[in-house]
């Protein structure tokens, strides 16, 4: 039976906070002691209490979700569930097409915009019996005026962006899974702010078809969940059903994540460390000490010249990434600008028009810089089991500001998988740890993350 959850917890402790878990409920569906419909009703009870203050959703269809949950219940009774996520309630960031809901991207210019077909991931999840409840908020067109969504652990603070509503809905224990997307830090940072697990997969490993606003060189789907198992099972269901993006081999690994202790991790400062709040720096250093005490070797730029060379390569990101994004976002950005410039945040318009004034040769320079960075990253392959860093340099800002993407940029530029894990706290609020790896190391990072969660959050 679901325990009552306070509207705003008095303080955050990663070891005791209870988010929604789906895989833990499945044995009850199988033996008949619980049902997907009853599980959905528990979610709806929490939504009724928390959503008026959190404001994570832009639209819901509760009756359609109940019908889908009843169909799932019947399948379990017949011993014929469609997948390991059959009956799982989920929501979709309003940056993706869905057949049942508008896709307005928090912009008055797209009010009422509808599509006839689901995004690839929504199709795959429904094919596995998952129950779509609604769509979640985001800043205007993904990066403009922030959403009205609030942080589930402090209503005066931001949930981050751009996957604001997806992270907040999971962090508030309203749902076990919500789909987001990342162009820069749009999955990893809000997960840290809202205290949930998140997977930003290897570029192209999880089909992103139906994403409406993206930079084709690095934007990906992202998955917010209450735990690693639910995140992984969701990603696995999508990839096994519709594969990865065309031209990409999809998600590698096994069907379930098994805990694995790492032998060696590379600590990355990135450009974020110099701007990271002292309290966060202290928590991270303490966590690295805990890892060393468990026998995990931590190496950094001070221990290996190759790591130092890579850190220096990461420092080039601001020199090319904003220009690359401005060029690649011209379509559909300029189409929307031409339709109603006065209805778009002026900062966004300036960014769109910066791209409009670039030349093709300018863009080629950014691609060369991106290629050089990726080569520096590849040169470290095999040196360690993964990389460890932070997801954010600050705690959730008071007000609407969504935070800085400095710690999200590396995984996005490098096509690399990354997990955000809610392992720490600072000033009574969630603080994540980021695991980053080489391409297609999604599963291995999940194993390391599972070991960390089991070891440090017993």
C-alpha cells in the first residue's frame, strides 16, 4: 500500500526519500496481490495532492490511462503481460509528438498543434503495455522563458530545465518514469535538482524519432525515473522495439542491470569545477573519499597527462558549441520566428538570428572543433571503467532560472552516455553525481550506478 507523502518534505535525505518504483510492484501484479490499475490510482492520489503546487503537467487524460491500466490488469490476470513495463504509468515531455495530446512546446505560436502519430519511444512503450498519462512542461521552445514548474523539495526553487516537468513529476513521486530530452544539460541537471535517477543515453542508442525541437549533432531522448532498474527497463524496451536512431546500432547490454563495482574511475573537473559552489565541491570530494575507502581508484588530471589533455580539450566547448547549436537550430527556429517574432522571448530570437547570420564555412569550423574534442575523448578509452563528475555547479536556484549546463555539455558533445544518480544532499536539497562513459557504455555505467546506490544508500 502506498504510504502518504508530505506535500513538501521538511528535509531531503537520499537514503530515506521514497520515489515511485514500478519494478518492485510487478511481482504483485503477477501473483494477483496488486494490479496495474491500483498502482495507477496510487499515482493519481499523489498527483492530486502535489500537482497543484508542482505544476509538472501541461495535459493529462486520466480516463484513457485508467482504461489502459485495466487492459494491463487483464493481461496480468491471464498471465500474458506484454513486457516488463506492462502497466507502467509514464509521461512525455511536451517536445515530442504523441497521437493523443497536443505538442505546444510552451509557445503561444504552437497553441493547439497536434500530430496524428506517436514518437518512436511512445509507440514502443505503448507496444509494451505502458500507460501514458500526459505530457510534461518545459521552457518556451525548450530553452526560452522558464516553465511554471516548481522543485518538489522546495517550492521556491527551480526544478531545472529543459526537462522541468519530467524531472519534477518523478521527484515528487507522482510517476515512476517520465521522458525528457537533452540538448546540453536538460536531463542531467533537472534530475540532480529533483532528486531522481536519469539516463542520458549514447547519442542515437534510443530512438529519438518524433522529437520536435533539436540540434541533430547531439540532442537525445532522456529518461527520468525513481531508480536505475525502471530507467534501464524503459530504455531497453524502446531500443528493443524500435532500435536506435537510423544508422545507429541501438542500446547494448542485458535486459536487467546487475550491480558491478568499478576498479578505476576518472574524476573530471570540466569547466564546471571553477564555478561550482563550495558546498557542492565539499560534498563531491567527500563522496570521492568514500569511493576510495571502498577500494575504487580515482585518477584525475593531476595523475595522468592524457587526462589533463582531455580536460584542456573540454575547455574548448564554449568556443564552438553555441555557434554549432545556433546553426543547427535554424530549422525550425526561423520558421517559427517568421510566423510570430513578437511572441517569442527576445533572447531566443537573438540566438536564432545569430545562426541565420552564420555562413556554411562558420559551421564547418564548429564541426571540426567537435571532431577534435571527440578524438581526444576516444584516446582515453580503456583507461578506466568510466568518468565521474557533477551534474550541476549550483543548487536549484530560487525563482525560475533553470541553472547552468556546463556539466551537461561534455556528454552531449561527446555522444557519450551519462547517468545522474541522487546520491548526495546539500542544504537539505538533492544533489546528484554524474557517471559518464565512452559510447555504448550505457549498461556498464548503469551497473556501476547500481553498485553505488546499493553501497551508499543502504
